[in-house]
């Protein structure tokens, strides 16, 4: 295994982690928003914050 192969593998792992963080974060934010709506609580602002947070963390992995 060459150095280029190792770097390529690490890059693919970081990209996969970034996508996973975004997808899982979006799912968690959606489930929490649905639960809040069921309890008649305001959900939109919290949903935006949680979704934005997961997108930012996922993008950090993608930039790395």
C-alpha cells in the first residue's frame, strides 16, 4: 500500500463521516421536531438550529 493509497483511504473515510454526520443529524433533528409538534411545542426554530449544527459539523469533516 503506497502513501497515495493511504491518503485516498483517509480522505474517503472523512468524506463518508461527513455525509453520515449530516444525514444522521438531519434525521435526529426531524424526529425531535416531530416529537415537539406532537406535544404542541414550538418546533421550527429548534429544528433549524439542530439541522444547521449537523450540517456545519458534517461540512467540517468534508473540508478536512
